[in-house]
């Protein structure tokens, strides 16, 4: 089965975005692990605390959580709340995914982007930083992760429906 050129380009873009999000999640997870370990050792071993390191760990966690959603969706790891799908024909799951995409995924994540946009615009306008005294700059960049991840969820959901299934 050959795909049209625009569809192939779209699916290639979604694969690239998935790999970028996966790399970001791996990096954030590794950084978060090291930062929390350092925070604990410094605090309880040496009685030292660094607000900026704590902020960095929080920022890494936020990025990890936000971008793990589209990564999970691209790998089919999302939770299905269906009890009878195993007894139904194979085409049912594909049709159920398409219906769920149109009725739930696109509207919910589209609403998330729309509702969050004023907060994000304000955050960017003031170049928001940490609420902690002496904390890190760039909170507005971390807040950008949520609408970007929501847009990636929509793109990955559409790609899941449009991508041809490989028969086993």
C-alpha cells in the first residue's frame, strides 16, 4: 500500500516529533533522577540546600510529565476502558480509536490549549521566573511545554488513525 505524499510527510513529521519528545523525556528523567539524588545527599549529608537545583528538578518533572503523554500515545500505551473489545472484530478497535479521537482527544486537548493560552501569553510577557527567592529564571519556557504537548497529542492522535496498520 502506497501512501499519498502529504500523508507520508505528515506521518514522517509525527515520527520525528515523537523521537524528539522521547529524547526530551529521557533527558528530563535522567536529569530529574540526578538532581533529586543530589538534593537529598546535599541536604541530609551536608546540610546544604540549593533553591535553583530544586527548581530545576521541578522544571524537569513538569517537562517529563507533559511530554510523556504524546510519547505514550504514539506507542499505543494509552489506557482503554473497554471490557468487550477482545470479543469484537479487529476493525472495531480502529473505529473506536477514530471516534475517540474526534469526540474526545481533539476537543479536550484543543480546549486545554485555548484555555491555557492567556496564562501562557502573560507568563511570556513578564518573562516569569520561579516564585522562590533566588530561584531559576525561565518558568515561562517550562509553562510552554503544556500547550506544545497538547498539540503533539492532537497530531499523534490523528497520525494513529491515519497510519496504516501492519498486519501480524
